[in-house]
C-alpha cells in the first residue's frame, strides 16, 4: 500500500525526478547536472539565498582557507575564464558573490524554493518514490532524493545556564546577521577557539573596546599569508589550470598547491626538518600539515611539527604565560582541523585582548551582564558563540528521513553513521548524500569532493535510467565492509586521538565515531570509479519498485 502524504492544501504531492535539499556548492552543481540529464529537479533551501556555508557564515574575517582558484568549481571552462578572484584566500562576501553568479549564469534559481526547510523524507516502498515534506506544508514526490545539506550547516547551539538572562546581544558565527555589526568601543566576549573563532576574533580585536577570548582548548593555527591575488598565479593558472585541477583530484587532500612528499620527519636531521617546516610556514596555509609523510601517523614525527608551531607561538606572543596557554598539549598536531589565520597569535599582544582559560576555571553561567567562570566575573556588552557545528550528521539528523519499513536514519545511525562510500546507506534506496560520513569530505578541499560526488551520482542515475532500473540501494554487506575499512584506516593515523568534531566530541551525547574517510581524495575516487565500472558493485539495482 502506498502511504502517500498530502500537501497542507489537501492536494496530492507534485512530482519531479529529483529532490535536492540544500543550495550551497553541492546543491547548485547537482541541479545543473540533473538538468543536463534531462531530469526535473527541485531544490529546497532553508536560507533566503544560495551559497550555503557562505550565505550563513557572515562573521567578520570569514574566508576560505584553501587558495581561491582551487576552492572553486572546475566543471565549466567558461566559468573559470570569466571569474576573477581578488584575494589569495577569498573572503565570504566574494565567495557569496561567486555562488550568486553561478546561480545566475546557469539559470538555477527558477528551480530553487528558498526559505523552505525540508522536515521529512519518507520512502514509499510501493511506488519507490520519496515523499519529501517541507515546513511550508508542501509535499513533493520524487524518485531520487539527494541530501546536499552540508557537513557544517547545523550550528551547535549554546546551552550555558543563564543564557536567556544576558541583556546584551548574542551572536553565533554560523548564523551571523546580514547587516554589519559594530563592536566599536564595546566589551566583547567570544566563546570558542576553532576556525570561525580565530578568523572572527582577529578582525574584532581591532574594533572592540576590549575582547575577552574564552578558551577551553587551544588550536593549532598557521598563517595564510593572504593578500591580493598574485597576477603571476592567475597567468600560470590560465596555462596550467587543467593540470593543477587534475593533480588536486588525485591528491590526498584535494589541493594541488600542497606538494606531496615521501620524506619522513624522523629521517631528517634537526636542521633539515626546521628548514622544511620554515619553508612550508612561509608558503602559508595547510602546507605545514603535510610537510612530512609521517606527521599524521607517527607520534614522534608529529611531535616535531607540534614543537615547531609551539616555538612559533612563543616567538609571536610576548607574554610567556599567554603563549604557553595558546599552545595545544592534549592532542597531536593536525588532528583537529588546522586553522589558517591572518595575524591570530598577534592579537594577544594587544592591550585590549585578554585570554581567559576556561579549561582550568570553567564557565559556570552567563549572567545578565556577562559571564561567570570558576575564577570570577567578566562583564561584557556582547557575546559571540563560535562553538561550531553538529558536523557531518547534524543536518541529516534534523530531517525525519525514513527508508524501508519506516526505518529512521537517525535510529539506524544511533551508534554512529553507517554508509557505503559515504554516498548511500543500506535501507534507504535512491537516497544519496553529498560528502557524507565515510567519504573524505571535511578532510579535503570540499569543492573537489563535492564535484566528485555530484559527478558520480549523475553517472549513476544515468546508468539506472539507461537500463530502466528503478531502484538502487547499498547492500548491508558492502556497507559493513566499508565502515570497517573507514575505521581501520582512521586507526592507522593519530586522528582518533583528538576529541574533535570529526569524532562528534563537541556534541554532548553524540556517539564517538571517526566520521570522514582518511584514505585520501585520490584513492577514494579510484574506489568509487572502480565500483561504478563493475556495474555498481556493492549496490543492489532493481527494475521493480518495492524490490
Ligand atoms: C566557516 C566555514 C568555513 C569553511 N571553510 C572551508 C574551506 O576553507 N575549505 C573547504 O574545503 N571547506 C570549508 N568549509 C566547509 C564548507 O561547508 C564546504 O566547503 C562547502 O561550502 C559545502 O557546500 P555544501 O553545499 O555541501 O554545504 P553547505 O554550503 O553547508 O550548504 C548546505 C545547505 O543546505 C541547507 N539545508 C540544510 N538542511 C536543510 C533542510 N532540512 N532543508 C532545506 N535546506 C537545508 C542549508 O541551509 C545550507 O544552505 C567551511 C565551512 C564553514 C562553516
């Protein structure tokens, strides 16, 4: 029996071939590709515009930490030719302009419903259709449903006691207001020291009357060396761009600018090591993290990188006590997302910036006038929560997704996400995820990973349509084997040693499972291509609805 839901108007659902949830980098490219297959697609987006991450994260200092020309679509030569980045690392307004340009250039808006949140997606086994419901009361029936909902799009909400009593304005970096916020002369408190915190406080320190940085866990940060884009780089990309793009696709992290190395830190002399680290530090960005091949797998090698960065911090921050507080000690270097900054450690030399250690004296409550820690009261006029996201599974968990037999994805994933290739989950036919758990995702240049997933999904749907196959589903065996492989690879590295958001450690009660695939973008792509070339091995394909 079909369990067809009705629209709030009582009408039967409208139908299309594909429903896409989210209009960030993933959703926009998917829509373009689905149209290319001649399919009808509808996109639902909770925000009032396109852009996803770059629509929501408007905090001061928000910028990409991969060089602009690499953090952009590669699918259209014309798009690449006509778009000019102004900075080495583009800031949020420019990234949002870019995505708006893409939406206009490929005429994408007419199929996107904005300010519309998908609340449920239910698979009807009788018809093999997904019934997708929105918070506006609309129900759409579609053969395929693709979750392009983002890995870092569900903000971690603050739950400090007394929060509602605070009299001043509060901000979440992941939901920043659209109009500029003026902190001139204000006492500002910022909670968190991850990437968004580091980027925003570096800007805000120059404006605020006083900035209190409430730090529980220090983060490693490396300099971006940002600036206007070098015309020589632009010219080089005109000639060699295709080669760089291909190198990125085959690389470990999806970044062509990071040169791979076989050299081991422990094989190098102290002097050689320092020279390599200095060279990578001077390059800027993630280069330091990949300076030697054993940094992420060998604790002794990792310690050499950690010591190098610790020395840099001591060299920049004048107050030795503050410097020591800023040096991470509880986890290996690079096992929490490395931050890329523009003068972060330098702000602690300013007289208007105070670092407050809330590891030794935890936050007890937010008060009407500020914040109380075990060490005392801090009066502030505004509070910023830079406390990150319910990463990788958060946006999916906020949708009531039900597969075969009414099984809820949330229930299936109660002990941690389970997918095959990070693309599909057994029991949820014709439901795809873009950069889902079990794929390189947040450990990579996301645009490379997004394009790879969207291309793979497009090829897959074309394959099904060409053979009159109605349904595709990951098998439980393939999924079990993939989950085991993902864990096995993670366990060969130091990553699981950090209490990071990669493991869900920032969200109380979230199961601790290392979610992204550490095996590298290039090897992962190879596996996905192999699976496809073997007729989608590990997936059950069937021509009959309900099979
Ligand atoms: C501050 C910040 C900086 C980052 N910097 C980098 C970087 O330097 N390099 C890098 O590779 N990656 C970076 N990332 C990761 C970034 O998320 C990806 O690079 C990329 O933008 C993801 O695109 P997406 O379309 O997959 O997801 P998103 O851009 O997150 O878009 C998902 C969209 O889905 C919508 N959505 C979710 N659930 C629903 C629902 N139920 N109904 C309707 N709509 C829904 C959301 O509103 C959102 O607009 C950063 C992330 C953040 C938060």
